[in-house]
């Protein structure tokens, strides 16, 4: 309940809700007598990471990933590798007794940024689409690279050593196998999902499929992260044409709720684990732990800025020398865009889940868990609360290519819809044309068109009519003229009328 209140407060303040959840987790760690709770390590990543990856993978744009492959490869491979290595060196220098494999594991835990906080800040400000595409693509793919390193490091600790010659073949096989298994499992799952028309069953099967894919991949030695991402992206390409809207609408609502709840639980569990660590530490050790955490926080922020601004400088030099020739209209790389991407490195749920998933006997586990949480808290407070002022100060604009694409798509959809109607005039056909033009074509007209000022009046009258019908229905139920079965059936019809009208929904989104 406290987390829900904090998230609501964050929305009112215009801040990303993970910032306030992190503050709540910190406060939870300071509450005397809070219970000590833990989850089995093998369960943590499946429970917290798998649904997050499916949700992000489903929304990922293959086109944007292809268009921005260079900056994505730079962030997903090089930045993650540099961050992991730099953190490992810093921590080992501060704590020489810490095994190198454990230091690398900590580096991999804090390496991947989380796009939830960044996009929560950026989307309302309508930043250039290229920046959003890079950040969302990075958040999806860098989890895979960071958690692959994490798995190798944890395995090296368990095995008592690490050999590149012994690990490389297995590593390559796991990557290639995951890229084959993920799409195959996605294809099979889609064939199952499309046969289910009962909405609660369909939603439950989606979650069962998500956890099954993760567990299967882990059991046969593949990468759970890569397999799950490939699985989700396969579903994203096939499901829209095969899943009806009546299933998709409640499904989207349930997934949004689950992802929100998982973020809440992650901060709750990390807060409950941090408290015993703080209580049991001697003052001298506490100072050392906080010193290590501060050094790691500075390292992850500094490495990202140093690397991406260097990459940005090289890209700008290349564009000056050879010209900027994007496949479609997009923001030209600038110092400002580099600064926004460099500063949007907040850590989140994947870092928390990876820390919680460490075995109980892992070397310096308390130090790693505390450091991971403080890095998440620090990046959310420092970067999450200053990203909006930075973007406003830089005034980056790209002409809103998404709106232009939507405008062109509306016209093509309208032409395709009209082509399916009989050429001869009829009352039914004319009504269909009028409704389609009103809904799909409302943004295709100039300011002097009747359709341009139609929305406000339409919305007001539509809302009043539905409200009157709803009051009449409630009055009949309260007077005993109809029973609850008839009431709920008619209420469902009114609900669908309300959500199925595109113009009404668009105006509601714009005002609320």
C-alpha cells in the first residue's frame, strides 16, 4: 500500500515512480523489527526478470533496433563490458580479499540500465524518437549481455576458477541455441494462444508460457534472458494479426499491472534484505561498505558518460566527413543527444533481481547486495530527478516523425477500409464511411474542416449519452426492475461502447 501511495505521489510530482519506490525501499530498511525475508535464488530471476523481458521484448521495434544498431552495439556490448570491468577493478582495489569472480559478478549486476525510469521521464516531454528507441533497445538487450557475464562469474565462483578455453564453446552454443529456441518456442506458443478464446485462461497461459520458456532454457543450458527476449519478439510479430481485440485489451492491462507490482516487490525484498546487513555490520565495516558503494556509483555513472560521449564524438566526426544519411527521418547525433543518452543510465529491477538471486554463501554477498541497492537508489535520485531539466535545457526536437508516420498510416488505412465497401451508395455503407472518416481520418483535415473542431462536441455528447444510459441502467437495478445478471450484461455492453469508440478514447487520453 505504501508503494502504491509513493507511485501516485511520483506521478503527481512528475518524477519516475522507481525513484520513489527506491526511497521506500531505503525507508523500509530503516524500520526496526522489519521481518527478514528471502526467496530461493533460482526463483528470483525467473519471477522478476522473465515477465519484465517479455513485456519489453513485445514492445520493442525491430525496425528501430536495425536503424540504431551502431549505438546499441556500443552500449549493449562495449559499455556493459567496460562498466563490468571498471567496477570489478575498483571493488577489488578497495577490497583485495574479494575474489575476482565475485567482483566481476558485482560489475555485471550494476552494469545494465533500466529504461522504465528513463522513459517515464522522457515520454511526456516528447523527446526525439531516436533517443527513446536507443534507450528502450539498450534496456532490452543489455540485460542479456550483463546477465550472461553474471552467470559466468557466479559459475566461476561455484567452480572455484574460470577458464576461457573451457567456457567459450559452451557460451557460444548457449547464445546460438537461445536465438534458435526463442523464436521456435514463440511460434509454438502463438499457435496455442490463438486457440484460446476465454480471456482469463488466455492471460494465465501467457504467464505460464513466459515462465516455462525461461525454465526450459535454464534447464538445458541456454540463456534464459536471450531465449525469453527472442520468444517475446517473435510473439510481437505474430500475435497482433491473430489475437482479437477483446483479449488484447484486458491482457495489456494485466501485464502493465504485473510489471508495476514486480517493481514494487523487488524494492520491498531488497529493503528487507538490506536491513539485517546494516544492523549486523560493525561501524568500521559499515563505513567500508558505504565507501565501496559510493565508488561503484561514481564508476557506473562516469564510465557510461566517458564511453558514450567518446562514441558520440566519433559518430559526429563521421557524419561531418561523409554526411548523415539515415534510412528515414530522425534526429542527427549531437552533443545534446549524447548527453541525454549518457545521463539516462538509471539502474532498476534487473540489478535488484540479480543481487537477490546470489546464493546465500556467495563471497561478500552482503556487500554486493547493499552496493547494488545503493547504486540503484543513487542513480535514480541523481539522474532520474535531473534528466527532465536536462532535456528541457537542451531543447532537442526531431519534427515528430512518429506523428508523421501516423498521419500517413491513417490515410492508407482509410483508403483500404473504403476499398472494401461497395461502390454503390446505401444507408449502411454511407454510415460506415462516415464513422471511419470521423475516427480514422480525424487528423487528416486542415483547421477549417468541420472534422477539425468536431472532436470536443462529439466527445461531450457521446459522454453525456453514455452517462444517461448508465444512470438509467443503475436506476432499473436499484428499483428492482432488472436483476444483477441482466445488469452486468448491459453494463458490459456500455463499457465496450465506451472503450471501443476511438474518438472518445483519444479525447479522454488527451484530457486525462
